């Protein structure tokens, strides 16, 4: 995993837009007064998304907020869209359907511009579907609130902005530990990261910190000694032995390269 220039923020959904706005402020402070592009690409019906975020960001001092929406993949060739991202200090992907983000933007000039934005020190943030799309392998569908059954999972390539991870969102609220275990059983080389609502990981370099009111769960299958993922019938419950699980809260850090958590330093 190589060092990255900018910041990546993956949010579990339903972040606070009216109170302290801890997560949105984390995005805003990294803009340094520059433009924020709110990408409503994930939604099939984007009406209302942009206005809600423009209002929330305006209340914390972000004056230059513009919307990016794509009806079709060929819209990525529009020079106006390219100029919008090219002149931005950050981009924020809203919720909806993560597959729509990747199918509309993946391997296009706009995706390249998002990567360039990050490389020059900008912030790339996403909530809910916008968080899942940042990972290397993307969870698309799978049942929550129950033990994982082997055939009940659909994955697709993500944008890979945060390499070597699979991100799931609305994690505790929708009981998604089973499907994240299933995802890392399929891809044990990747870390599973489950992010609760109003919670986020802030990725800088090869480390992330946790912010927000909920938890972040990290599932590491790198040392698993047994898995029935390849041999069992599709309706069989998953079996995995020696899975490592970390539960992190605000202030905790995690080293993605070393796969190691750390607590915040004691207050002086």
C-alpha cells in the first residue's frame, strides 16, 4: 500500500447534518476554502440530495458547493463536468446505489480526475453507497441481520480509492456483520471495514482514524485456519475459524499496512 497525498473519508450513512456536524466539518476543514463538488451520481432520483448537503455545508462555512449528476455514462465526456472536478478542492459522493457510481464513472475521464484531485491533496468523501464505492471490492447486495449463507452475497469491483479493503455501511444498524464476514471469506487478502451510521474513517496515507458517534468494525481474515466458503452448498451457513475482529470508536487509529489498531494518546 503506497502513501497517498490527499484524504479519503468513508462515512457509514446518516451523518449529522444539523447538530455539531463532526463528520461534515472534517470534510469542510480540508477544503481550505475551495470548491466542494457534491456528486449525487449514486441516486436514480437525486432531487433533494444536493439541496440538503448544500444547506448543511453552508451552515459550516462552505460557500462554493456545486452538483455533479450523470444521467448516462457518456455524460462523463462533458467538458463542463471535467472542469467542475478539475477546479475542485474536494468531492463528496452521496448515498444511493454504489453500483451506479462505479458503472457510470469507473474507467472514465471523470474517475481519472477524481484520482488527480486526491493526488494533489484534495479530499474525496462518500457516505453510504459513496463509502462502499471507494473500496477495492464492493459489496452490492447481501442479507443483513442474520448469519451469512454462502450463496447470499453479490460483489463487484469498486473504484479502489482505498485499496485492499471491503467497506460496508449502516453496519450496526442493519446487522451486517454476517455479510462482511462472508465478503472477507471470499477475499481473505482484503480487510473488511464496517462503518456505523454517523461514523466515518478518515484515511491519510496508510492509516485511518475514526470519527463520529458510532463504531467502526474491522474484520481480518488473514490468519484464518478453516473456511467452508469453497466446499459448502449455497444455502449452508458460513464457517470460518480464527477470524480477527477489532471494534474501534472515535479517536482510535488503524494502520492498514500493518493491520494493527491503536488507541488515542491519553489526554494531558
